[in-house]
C-alpha cells in the first residue's frame, strides 16, 4: 500500500489524469469487494 502511494506521488506531476483514473478504479474495486 505504501509503495503504491509513493508510486502515485511520483506519477502525479507526470500524468494527473492517469492518477485520477487509477484512484477511481481502486475505489470501485474496493466497493465490489465489500459488496460481494
């Protein structure tokens, strides 16, 4: 988890859109796990 956070921080300035997409996908994925 911590490694992923560092990776996202490094990529934020490079491609904010990708970071936002990954964040949305992660939230949806967690929601599916909780509901399943």
